């Protein structure tokens, strides 16, 4: 290599090496030596497999691409806890055959670190956007999105989906008796207990508004949804949060469950509204039945109502 080029490569910020078809290092610069933790003069003629960077898999795939007349797309790798962008070029001999490859490794750890922090911040923001601040369960916006998504999936895949509308009993009286702050705390505890009572990962609870919650149970028969609702009701009653203004003496919830099958789900928008209306009616019946109860119904949508 001309001395001027050697000086340039020695001082370059990128790690550089020249590798032959056998995977042996032909030339390396000091950045590459630093990356491997060995002095430059020890590296020439070493097999790249010993260094681990770049991998032999990368070297082989680069030769395969160049032999086919293609380019090697830039890759990102992690080595020694750092991120590198790898560019590879083929070096032809006098006959035009690629006999060795030049590998450039650019340290992009700073940029990748920032990208990861940004991704994590975006994930947190997305989660905050979907969650209810007070109770930590998903919010109404996420409920609407989930219900529509699940309704479309139901129409596509068949089966039955159920929704449970949950309402804390006599909650106005709770606030009146214990104050709004205690009311807030109570709602958070109730939400947590209800969430823990949902055993299937597909079942999800949302804060619908005020002291009302909604449970979405995809691919669940009405009978199974009733069991889930019963478990949720028991979980809240089991907290035994004192409520001096009710016949039970502790905080309870009433739940209305509504089921819908794939045929009705085809009328997606109406189906979502109707499902909630039917669940609401079942909820009123549970309230009328003395509260701390579960009631249910099936919902059918004919596309007109
Ligand atoms: P029912 O058994 O018929 O549901 O009676 P209820 O008292 O629970 O129903 P009502 O709709 O009369 O009252 C709901 C109460 O829930 C009134 C409202 O102040 C309270 N509430 C709604 N959201 C919150 C909240 O975020 N924090 C607190 N502390 N109270 C809330
Ligand atoms: Mg209510
Ligand atoms: Mg209520």
C-alpha cells in the first residue's frame, strides 16, 4: 500500500481490515487492532475467525454477493458492547476476480444509544397514552381501539367474543362517606384486583369512565365469560374494602356480560355499539337484582338496527 494511504488508514477513525478468501487478515489499521485488543503487527495473516470480528459468516456472504456481481448492504453489529456499522467492498485482481474484501467498521454506539433511548421513551409515551393515570389499567381510547380490532378479528376468524361492563356499586355513597381521595384509592385497588382475576393473556380490562370498567374477552363463550365475570366480582368483594353505606358492608361491583358471534360481528361498527348496549342492559339487571351480581345476554346484529 502506498505510504500515504498507510498513514491515512492508520489515523482513520474507522476500523479497517483487508481479508482474503481464506479469511486471513492481509492489512489492518490501528483502530481495528484496538477493536480486537491485539497489536497491529500480530494481526496480519491471522484468521479472522480468531478475532470474531467481522464474523466468518459475514466474510463468506460478502464474497458470495461480490461473485454474483451484487453489492454488500451495510450491516450493523454489536461487538464488545459497542455498535458498529459495517461496509464491505470487493477488491478485484488484474483479471477482475474478487480476491479480497475491504471491511470498514464505524463505531455508531453513540447514535444507537440515542436511538434506543428514543425508542424506550416512545414506548413509555405510547403506554401512557393507552393507560389510565389513576388505576393503571388501559383507558377508554384503548378500549375503543381494542374492541374494534377484536370485532374485525372475530368476523374473520369465527367464534364468540364477550364483553363485560363493570360498575362499582353505590360509589357515590362511598365518596360521600370516605371522601374523594379514598374513592380514588379504592378505584385503583378494585382495578388491580380485577386485572389480577383475568387469567388468560387475551382478556383485558379497561377503565371505561368514572367508576365503570370494561372487560374484553376474545374467543370466549358466554358461559366461560360468566365464569370470568364471577371471578372478577369475587376478587373485588374479597378485598373487603369497608363500605358502610351498602347492605354488604364492603365495596362490590355489578357486571353485565354480552356475547356476540362472528355473523353479527360482520357489521363491525354497529356490532361494537350494540354489544356495549346489551352488556349495559345486563348490568342494569344485575344492579336491579341487588348489586354484587353478574347478569348476561347474547347480542345479535342484523345490519339494520
Ligand atoms: P350504582 O350502584 O347505581 O352504580 O351507584 P353509584 O353511586 O355507583 O352510581 P352513580 O353514577 O350515582 O355515581 C358514580 C360515582 O362515581 C359518582 C362519581 O363522583 C364517582 N366517581 C367517578 N369517577 C371517579 C373517580 O375517578 N374518583 C372518585 N373518587 N370518584 C369517582
Ligand atoms: Mg356508573
Ligand atoms: Mg356505580
